[in-house]
């Protein structure tokens, strides 16, 4: 019996790169003229999957997000995997916003990926959910490469990573 080839579909952010980007954004914000003598903080603990933005107003919050997202993009952290909550009013007329880092494929997105693979009517490709990842297997690598190409054209709201190719 021939051995099936397979690959895993995952998602996530490199937390070390996130920490580096946050530090760079903090330095930029501390030196910018428009942030002098106003509340502008980025709360992030290394290894955490959440960060908080705290600013004087919505305009400053958006400017902080722009500075942070530029640093994340420069460090190849997928901004698609950051989910911004709605800004909340905080004490002293300030604004807070929580940002969550997506570190695994949620069940409903995983089910959509599996359904997509099944609906495409590939000859022998099969997809199955394994925790927070999806494994796709088939006897031929050509078919797996076609699955990857087709999945890259879909938008699931997160950055898909294809790895563990065997």
C-alpha cells in the first residue's frame, strides 16, 4: 500500500516578533511630537495572546495602531491574525482597545476549510481537523500542491500557514 503524502494547515503569530514590534512601536510613540504629554500606552506581556492599547482619544488610538501595524508588517507578523475589539471608554476621558492574537485555527474556520477541500472534488485528497490545525492528505504531491494553491485564493479572515509537508 502506498504511503499518503500530507501537510498541515495552521495559523499563528511569532510571539517573539510581536514583542519586538511592540517595543519598536513604543519607542516610536515615545519620540513622536503628537504623543507628547498625552496618554499613549501599549500593554503587552511577552508570550501573551492579548495586548491592550490605551490612548487619549480615538485619533491617538488609531495613530498608535498604525505605528504598531507597520512594525508588525515589517517583522512578517500577519496582521490578519490580530483581532481588534471595539474601543472602550476608560477613566479620564481616555480610550482602551484590546487586540487578540489568533494562535490556532478555530473550529468553525477549520470546518469551512475541510468543507472546501471536500467540495472541490479532488480525486483522493482528504482533510481532517486535528486540534487547532487541519491535516490534508493525498497519495500524490501534485494534488496536495493544487489544494494549497486553491486554499491560498480563499479568504478565511486569518493567515494560513502550510507546513509539515511529508
